[in-house]
C-alpha cells in the first residue's frame, strides 16, 4: 500500500542529494534530477527488478538514463538502494578518480548499464538492449520456462528526442514492435538555450504514435500514483514500445530557478539550495542528508533483489534440468565461452578459390562459423548484398520471429552503431553490422563509446578505399582508416587476402575488451600462396614478415589490405635484382603494438631505416613505421578502380621505382 508521506520523503531525498552533489562539485546539472525524481523513484521502488548485490544478474530489468548529464539522479538511486556506491562517492562527484564521473560510465560504476554522454545514445542503446532481450527470449525460453523476461526502462529528455539518432532508433523499435521497452520522457520544455519554444515545438506524442509506439501522458510529474498507473499500463502493451510523457518542472522547488535553463547546467548556489530545501520542508543546515526512514525504504531493494534472484535461480535450475543443451549455450555465452567448433570451422582458402574480394571472403567465413555461435547476431544498414553480411538460411529478426539472427537496420547507420552497443551489453551477445567504410562517419559516436565501454561490436566496413571505383570521392574513404585508428581501445584490421580475412574474424570473435573494425575490399584480390609465404595465422600479431631474402634487409616494404599485392610484387622484383629486402604484411597497427618489444623489433629492426609503406589512404600516422610512403593525400575520383590505382601510383611498378629511389 502506498504511503504518500514516505514517498515524498524518499523523492526529496533524491532531489537534495543531487543538489548537494552538484553544489559540492561546483559543476553539473541539478535541474533534471530535481524534476524527474518522482518518476525515477516510482521506477526504482515499484517496478525495477534488480539485485544491488549482483548488478550483473542475467534476468534483471535494465535502467538507462539517456540524459547522462542528470547523472546525480542515477548515482543517488544506486547509493540509496544499496549498490557499491557510498555516500563519500556521491561527495566526490565529478572529481578525479571518483566512481561518480560527470556522465555515467559502464564498467566504471556498478549498476550503470551503459555509458550515456552524447544525447540520444542511451535512447538507442535501450532499443539495442530490447532487441537482445527479444532474441534471447525467442531462442532460449520454452513455453514452460520463460527464463528471460525482463524489461528495459529508460528516461529521456528533450535533448535526446531532438537528436536525429533517437528518430532512427525509435522508428526501428516501432517497426520491430518491441513491447519490452518502456521509456519515460522527462517533458520539462527546457534546454540549455532556454525554452524549447525556441527550437522544438513538434507534437512528440503524435510523432511516436506515427512510429508505432504506445503513447501516454502524465500531466503532473509529481503524481506518484498516476506515474505508477501509466507504467503498469505500458507493461500490458506487449506489441508496441511505450513512451510515457511525464510533464515535469526542471529544478522543481527552486523558488528562483524552477522552469528555467538556469537550473539545467550549473549549480543552484548555496542560498538557492537553502530556499529550495525550505520548500521541501528539509533541514537547511544539512548536506547529503538521508533520513533513516527513507534509507530503510530504499534498502528494501537489497532483500527484495536477493529474493527475486534466488527464485529465478531455482526456476533456471528446473529449466536447465529439462533443457540442458539450451541452458548450457546460454550460460556459456554469458561467460563468453563459445567452444572451439567455430574455430575449427574457419575456412582455409586455396589457389582453387582464385582471386576473391575480402568482403566476399568475409561472407564465406560468416557462413562457416555462424551456426556455431548462437549468440552472434548480424545485420547491415541496407547494404546486405554489398557487405556480404547475410548467411544463406539465416532468418530475419522481425516481430513475426524474434529468433532470427539477421537485423535489417535500414538506412540508419547511426542507429545501427548505437543499437549494436545495446546488443553487445546483453548477456554474451556478439553483434556485427555492415556498411560502406565511408559511412562509418555516421557511426562515430557509438564507435567511440563502444571503445570507451570496452564492449565488443564488430564492424564490417566494406568498400574500404578508392578501390570501390566509379561511385567517386563521395563514397571513397581516404581518411577513415587513420581516423578509426586514432580511437583508443579499438582494433582496426585490414586483411590483404582471403586467409587473412579468416584470421581477422578469429581475432574479432576472440576480442572481448573493445570493438573491432574489419576493413574489406570491394575489388578482388590475388591469392597469396601461404606455402611460399608466411602463414596467415600471424595476422593476430598485427604485422609479420611475409617474406625476406635476408635477415638483414636493405629495405622493408610494408603493405596493408589491397595494396599488399603491390608491395609484394615490388619485393619480388627487387630480390630478382639481388637487393636484400623484406616485405611485411601489416593488417593491424593496434595488434602489432600489443606485441613484445622483441617481436616488434624483429619485424622492424631499428637499424633498418629504409621502410616504404603502401596503403590507399592518407599518410597520417605511417611515419611511426615507415620513412617513405605510397599513399593518397587527396580525395579520389570517379573511374574504374584499375584506372584510379594507376593514376594514384598504386602499382607494382611505382612501388618498385619508389623503393629503388630510396636505395639510391
């Protein structure tokens, strides 16, 4: 039974903790937590299925605070409900080394489900989480044992819904009828610039109804009973995602800053805090004060969480007894253990395969390993035939069958990247998604966030150079390889032949601490005879000696991807002339830098200073490894790729001539 006085005490506890945290830090956003506290309180104390003692419980509900600037709201709730976040941690808000950074960070603070900084990302991550839940439920639940049945709750604001990403993600969520998704829209009509009347006057409810969402409105964001009723109604709508518009007052209770952008992005000030606490009936002299009655109520989550997980564990044990193989797949995948069958299935390409584009080789690898990885789910941003991301026999992930392993993202690259992050945050799932490398530009925010979170989406970026040809410079990536390599905690792999592609996929599946980019060609590449040259398994080293005619070469030729063939061709010509030479395949700078100093110096001896790198991209970064380059520092042109490569000097003859000039 509801206790209005206790509810209000708890809500005001959230508000005052947020106010005090921001004030102590002299930085932050107090207004959103103050206005949305009642909504968050209802979700966390009346609906959220979670266990603060085990934040990674498989069947917990997920809570995403998409407006990450309101992080003190989330931190307050985590502390109050018993997560490993102390009151001292709240007092260290936004300080160096604290567990309470300015925006929530996954993996840094227990209970934070995803890193939400740039607006709209959390909104889309939640859609990805909903896809992950639907997929697991469809593939692992049985009629008698629905062991995966959690909801994804999220709070979003005007800023999230202004971002185009939210539109992309909401559109796809509506199409997919994700009824496990319940979003609470903190509708306070204020942004940093001021009133939303300045720039955001659309009918948000009508927009989401057009997307296929179920929409409700709560006109009083402090009415606990009506918020609760709306959420219960949303839970019953199983064939549509739900948006609940909750009309709130930013900076609620502040006599001078309520309903003003002044409460958005800066502390209230000591005097205003005292006035606000007085409005709440709070002790104005106390800071970071938590009434015993409120804390006792919040901490009920500890016992309730342990009880719920315990009951679920018993339920899962019965499920496991009846469905041992399914349960084993699910448990092992959650632990990141996928067995060895997929590795044994990795194809080895021979001369009989002939010349083959690495995008095509990638498709063949996927066809070989897909069936052995039950939690790997793929897709493409409307470029499936070009990306070779679909495996024959795959079912589409659609409302008619959530067990499908292939997502049709549509022309929504940004959403694809962010949804993949949400999927990657789900119980051992491995998402891969394809598009042209040039369109990675649309995906940069989620790629960066995946690297920051240390999660494992796999990006299949095809048409990776001017080698795509006639589509011209708008579609020809030249700076993208350098740009992607510049992101910390990412692995970029540009395989030079089909066998390096197979090994690149092995690296991608085995990498669990960050995202992997596969940069693949449109054009066919020649077969590299591994009986004559070094084994492709060395791809995992990042760079390796493909061939040499002396352990002390006069020159080292370095190639990646489609340009390794020209370095190799020039090398063969050089050694035919008696030059002591070495050719190095370097599919991944990042993997190479992870090797020991001894290994790195065995590939690039410090004494060998004449080094020529060949890559159809910008020169930026190459001088760490090479003294000279054959690169492209301009945009391409529209022409058949053979003509473009000759025009820009990507030929065996030009690489040979450059090497000869260096030797002189």
